[in-house]
């Protein structure tokens, strides 16, 4: 049985009379609830997406950020449920519940998320994790790794204003340490950590982090200013160069990567930030690689949001990323 796991038992969208009309359907109308602790479940046929929430901002609190991201999964679900359904009957969509443990450590919750993600992969469901602080990332990553052959490499692309590579010996895991945890995990297994960060803001990262990156193998980054000057085509080429010898990708999107005008409801406000339109093209390009096996959106903080701008942007990214993943699946299926 999964620990700190709670299946979803309530709807985020009220089905209307159009419930069976796919031309007018919304995501919330097509959502099925799935209990990952049900041992009678069989692997999904075709392509299936599974949403799971990570209802914790403990790491944000430890990292002195603005708390509130624990409410992110509900806010994103509510916005996602309103979006139009464009997949017909070819795609299955599941709400797999939440990881929630207010009286336990972030590390305990990361382990619980890892077990849930591994279970979703066993059921051939593509995990879409809704944070929560960016402490979400290590749990998601670990679940993906544990579902793979130990010798297989998992590349990480993080769209973020921060490296999140801080040491955690004294503080314990927090929202700024997730990728250092991944680095240490791969190091302990005598592997390298292929990591690319898109949208770094120099004024948000201490100099020792740039020094750590410079001394580390397989870590690459583009600043937000790099992306602005390069344009989407050259950014996509840089991503292709990073991915050329990689088999599997884990994608994580920290909503503090975007300008406060687009994403005001985040744990760490961003005065500059990446343009969401540019980001979307790059995210779809990553999805089109055929290598993406799981993704998440983190640091949506509803108490600081304005008219659900940030939650809606996160839901919109999910809409377009899954669209590409579903198209890829149909292309591969037609070739076979």
C-alpha cells in the first residue's frame, strides 16, 4: 500500500448535459478517478495520462519562500477541468489523487511520491505531477528512475529561474535542493547527472552555484536573457544538442520562471522571466522528441495568484504538452 496517498473522491468540474458530446466536452467531463492502491488494476491500453498532486510547500517554508504552493494541485486541477477536450476517445485521463502528509518530513513525502509515480509507470500511465513546492522534483525523478532499468539514463530538463542545486546537509531537503539530491543520487550510483536548466536568472542564483555547475559534468543552462536573444529556433537546437544521446527525459516546470505579469502566484516572484509563448514552443519541442516519460508543474501559490493567472497558465501548458504526446503516440501506432 502506498503511504501518505489519498485517492481523489470529488470532481473538479460538474458535468452538464453535454457529457457524452465529445465536440463540447471539457477535461473535467472525461476525468476518471483511479486508486493506485487497487491491486486489481491492469496496465492502460493506448496512451493514458495520470494527474497526481503533491500537496506540500514544506520545502518552500524551509527555503524562506512564500508559502501557499501546497494549494497548487487543487487550483491547477480546477483550471484544467475547464479546458476543451480535443482527444476524442483515443486518450485516457485519470486523476490518481494526492500525496499529502502535513505531519511528516518533506523527505518522507518525496519517497511516497516516488512510489506512486513508479506505480503509475507500471500501469503504463504518463505521470503529470502537480506541485507543491519544487521539492516535488526529487520524488518524481526517483519514481521514474526506479521504474527504469538501473543502467538506463534519465535526462532532466528544468524550466526554472533557479538551479536548485543547493547543498542540504544542514537544512535537509527543501525547494532549492531537489536537483542536488538527484546529482548526489546519480553520483552514489556511479553515473553522471545530465541536467539542463532553461530560464536561469543570474540575479536569483548565488555565485557558488555557477561555480558548482562549471565544475560538474553534463550540466548545461541557458539564462532567460539567452533565450530572449536566441529565439525559439536556436533554443530548440540547444535542447536537441543536449538530448541527442539521451533516451528518456523528465521535464519539470517551475512557474517562477515566468514574468510576474504572467505568473504572479508563485513562491518566488520573478521581475524578468521567460515569455510563456516562447516557453510553450520549447516545451512542445521537448514533448515531440518522443523521449518524455513524465512531467510536472510546481510552485503555483494560489494565495498569491491574481484571477488564477498562474494556475491557468500551468493548466494551459499541460493542455499543449499532452497534445503533442498524444500525437506522437498516434504516429508511432500508425507506423507499427
